[in-house]
C-alpha cells in the first residue's frame, strides 16, 4: 500500500476504499493495519507525504541518483 505517500488528509478515505475492495484473503492484513497503524500510531509518524526530496548528486559512470529526504 502506498498510504504513507498520500497527503495525511486522504489516508483514512483511501484506506477505507482499499479495504472495501480488497479480496477476502487480504482482510486479516487490513484488520491488522487498521488496528495498529490507523488507530495506535499517529499518521504523522509514518506518513512521508510532507517530506521534501531532491537529487543531490549523480555520476555519469554509474548513473546512480542519490536522493536526500528531509522535513519541509
């Protein structure tokens, strides 16, 4: 699930939509996620939508891109 990437205000609605449309085999996962991550852990601790990122360097030889993440 990409819930940590969504704006905080959209997380609850997106979770409910995913949970309602998920196959029955995934319901235990959604129950766990709801009981722990949606109710016990504040969204601000696991949501990363407010982090800024950017490219700080790359090398032509390896074509690697280094991303740095930090709070706005």
